């Protein structure tokens, strides 16, 4: 009985801490004011950079969306970097040469662990834009996407702007679960920016000044890690300019991409994302991640113990109930922004699966190798 009481107290403390964290996320999201663009004549030269590998099935739609942007063509540069594709990606990009789309082909003669960073850095070294905007070769965006980003930049002069990303065109229950979980991640990153404590962003919709990129040394110091062209660069810029990171809270700025079709590809993606945490220098971000992981571990441990000691099942139930209520409150706002509130019906299922996912990825993402674009990297 004494052990049960002690475990109950520890679990209650962890649940209370997690509750405080989620309430802080909610506060950070509310700190972000919905951005309304002002009418003006844009002056900023922009370079849109897309790293692509074996994307012949997607790249045409992405390039068409980029060309269709309602932004002065004279101020727009589109650069596609072909990362050793084995399909027709380069041929497709070359067919747009007469529409101001430039192709750069990586020709490294030695194996790298960070091909994407190499691709982006190569493009930046040759681009003419003052504002760098990165997206992925399987993304879609509306015609006002670029103009909305630049409008915020010219108003606020942020050194880096993180913009929203969402999944769309889900074909299965599994993909809809991913959509809800992904909105949680995007909302979390936005809320930390709203709280002036930037922790995460997504390279599929990221903008930063070229001069700032070089000021912080670009990817130097993080270029040996396959992932991190977004988050780790965010941390470097935030360390130098803590008050000059912005999140673009506007639906016109959303970039859309696809969820993973299989569990295996989903796990590989999330292991890649989690691998970045080994290089975080901001101790507050590390503590945040560890606390969330320990809270989920406690739920799993209480459930397993409850199979033998029934009293622990009650503790598990209350932890899951609190988790579900708090995350629903947070996701109510985030899904409302993305106009995907119907996904909230999946929260009970996602909450249970999320516990298993968090515990596993917290371990697997920080050890060993993973598959990315047909390569084994670490």
C-alpha cells in the first residue's frame, strides 16, 4: 500500500507538470495574433529553395504552385537542388528552365550524412535572394503563400519566420491520426515561439535572412547530422536573436503535404526528427522533451504494473483522462486554425497510441541509424 501511495504521488506530480506545460502551450498559441497582411508594394528579393530526391511523382505540382505565386516574378528566384535522384526528377525540373526555375545537381564524390543541408547550403551560396524560403518537393501551397510570408517579414523584420504545415488528402484512418498528431507538433512549435522560447519548426515552410544564415555560421557545427536543417538552425538563430523569431499565424501561409502511408515509413520519419535532440544546446528545450517523455513513460509503466496490481490501472486511467482533456483544449484552437476540428474525434485513440509512440521514439530516435530517401543515415 505504501508503494502504491508513493507511485500515486509521483504520477500525480508528473501529471501536474505535464498539465502546466500544456497550459503554457495554450498561452503561447494565444500570444500569437492572427496576421492580417497590409497592402504594400513588396521590395524583398526571395529565393525559394527546394531539395529533391526521387520526387518525379510530386515535383511537377510543387513547381506549378511556386510559379503561380502572386508575387513579382522579378523578385522571385526558384531553385531546385537534385539530391542524386535515380528517377526523372532532374528532367522534369529542366523542362521548367524557361519559366525561371533553376536546377542544381549535387555531385558529391563521397558519402555524406547530411545531404539535405549540403543541398540547401549549396543553393544559398549561389542564390540572389535576401530572404531564403525552404519547402519540400512534395508540398502544395496557395497562390498567396509567398506574398503573405514576405508581408510579415517586411512588417516585422524577423530574422526567421516559421510558418504552418499540415497534412491533407488523407486516405486512411492511420493517415488521419497522423494529421491530428502533426497539428499538435506544429501547434507546439508555434506556441513556444509565442512564448519567446522557440523550440521547433518545420523546414517545409521556413524563411530566414541570407545574411543571418551566414552570421550564425550556417549549418556549421550541425552539418554531420542528417536532420536538423530546420530546428537546429532555429536554435542557432534564436541564440543570437531571441526576440526576432516569428510564427506566421495565417491560413494563406499553410503548406500542405502528405502523411506517411505505412507504419514503417512513419517510424523512420519520426526517428529522423527525434535524432536532432541529441544536438540541442538549449537546456530548457532538453528538459521540456525529457519531462514529456517521462510523463508518457509513467503512464505506460503504471498500465503494465496494473495488469498485476489493479490499483495502478486507476492511476493510468486518471493520467490518460487528464492528458486527453488538456490536449483537447490545446488542439481545439490549433485544429480550428487549420479548419480540421473534425479530427478531434480521434483524440481518445491518439492519446493511447501516443503514449507508446513517445516512449519508443524517445529511445529509438536517439540511437542507431534510420532510413531516409533510400539511404541509411544517423
